[in-house]
C-alpha cells in the first residue's frame, strides 16, 4: 500500500493544551512503538542507540520517516535543566483507517513524557537483584521480535504476577522454554571468559543498553534453558535506566556477587560507560 507521508504531531505530558483523540490507533490497536531514555544533565544517555531503535521500528512497522532534527529540538527544550530524569518517547500511527486497515494518509503522533528517575536502581548496581521465574511465557512472533511495540499485554500480566508475589523481578521464558529476558531488562551472562546473551529472534525486546554493550564488547547470542542458565557463574540484567545490574539469585540458585561486581567494574571501564 502506498502511504502519503505527513508531519508528526508532537504532544508532551507537560502541555495540557494537547490531548490524544479516542480514535488514535495506538490506543485502539497498540499500533505504535516507544523507547524509554535516561536523561543526564539535560541530554539523553546512549541517544544514538535509541535513535537506531526508533528507526528500526519505524521501518519494520511501515511508519513515515521520523524527523530527528525536529524531535531532538523538542527533546532539548523539554529536558533543559533536568539533572537526572526519564524521557519516554512514544510514537503512534495517529487516527484513521477502517478497522485494522491503515489510513492512506498517515498522521503519526509523537508523545514525549518527562518522568522522575527511579532512584532505587542505583543501589541495585551494587546490591544485586534476586529473581524468580514467571509462569507466564512469551509467545513466538518473529515479525515483532526485538521491537518495543505498544503491545505489551504479556508484560502487564507478568508484572501482575510480580506484584502479587512481592518479587523484585522475574526471569521470563518463551513457549519453547528458552530464557528470553526479565520483565524489564535484558540478560547477559559470563562463561569461560566470554559474554553471552539470549537470542531474541522469536520473542523478547532488544534493549538499548544490550545493543550498546554489543557495540563495545563481543556479545554472543545464544539460546539457553533455565537449567543451563542456573549453572553459569555470573549473570547480569540491564536496561537503559538501570545500566548493568548483577543477578545474585534465581529462585534458590545463588551466584557469585563478588565476581560479578569485579566484572561489572571492568566492563564499565572497557565500554567507558562510567
């Protein structure tokens, strides 16, 4: 289908004059994508990799090209003076079309939401995090795998399970019982001097921090079961807000936190993410 490209409408959560119409396709069908960024001294950490994520989602989902010059101007204005905050960038396809069908003339909506930074993440980098294992498994859909789309009902159900059981977070498997991620972060693990991360070609989200690390170190994608994961000496979870956090346990299996903190320090020096 040929699509006429129109300009994006920008809405911020600090501007009460703008609202999202009831007909927005992001609201009705989850037709859109987003990225969540960490703002440090008015600028976005790892912005290059957030841009790559947005471009990939735009291309794979058939959205009009994003005007990054305009987006970056809006971000600069919104984040001015922010020492440490969170900026969520959401893009929907806007309104129009019949049912699931896309409108011939697209008018996407770009939503910028400035939020407070979850300060407890900083302590996790040193204390580590204890994980459980979710009973909810991710479906398999290679057409959507890797992207951070607005369709996040699986994660909503997983978060319900976490809250009901008072867990910190949980390991999530797919329907084939491969380890994929946690509810909010990617996984990397260390075996025999090499770094590995679960393969995400069927399910899961390719996080910005995971992609950043992969650009700095050799990070091997591999399928792994829960039993095999519990046998590795060191595991981390990571995302763009918390950075690199050591996993101290999965259920009743405990890991070497002292070694993890040493490897964490070495990696942050090697990647210059300090």
